[in-house]
């Protein structure tokens, strides 16, 4: 697994009414949550992501269904199956990510550390590689 990414176990309250999973700033989430968004109605075969962030941190949860996340820190790559609604994946800054292999009906929730700022995205893989190498 690559350094700035790790699985996050969410808190859970389960009883005979079902399961409640919790992601709270300062507990399961190691940053202040500034924004939430979610991907849904993703067509079969579609790929999303294909960018890195200079600063942004996030915790990602497949609240329904699942997809694969391909992570790349400029040196190493790993593939992570996101499909447990009781677990999150923390992705730190300067990680290239691609989301692929969406199961039908998938909803992926993103809890992120900053308001939307297109200037903070790295959308060219070459630019990402150069920026990542510059930080090493
Ligand atoms: P994009 O970064 O391609 O989505 P993903 O990483 O999920 O594949 O974003 C799609 C469009 O939505 C793009 O024009 C930017 C815009 N957008 C916002 O305006 N605000 C947001 O919070 C996000 C996540 C995207």
C-alpha cells in the first residue's frame, strides 16, 4: 500500500434495526470536513477520477455497491477495492487516483478537507509526476 493512503475503520452502531456507520471530524476523519459529494448513476465501464490534489485530503466510502480505486504516488501503484459501507479509505495529498469497475447501483461518498478549487487539482499525469518528484 502506498504511504499517504490507508483504510479507515468507521464507528458503527448495530442493533436489530440495522447498522449505522459514522465518520466524524477528529475521530474517524483526520481533518475538518469542508465538503461532501457523491458519485452515483455511473454507467458500466465508466472511469472517473484521473487526477491528483496538491493539498486536499479525503475519506472515501462506497455507501452502496463498489468500485476499484487505483492509487499512484508517483513511485508506486496499488489497487484497492472499495465496497464495504462500514469502512472508508483515507487518501492524502499528492496521490493520483482512478476509479474503475463500478458495480451497478454504486454510490461513492467523498468527505473532503477543502471547498472546491480547480486550481488545486493536478489533471495532467505528467504534471502530477513532476510535482510529486519535486516534493521528494
Ligand atoms: P471531476 O473532478 O471530473 O469528478 P470525479 O473526480 O468524480 O471524476 O468533476 C466533474 C465536474 O464537476 C468538473 O467540471 C468539476 C465539477 N465539480 C465541482 O464543481 N465541484 C465539486 O465539488 C466537484 C467534486 C466537482
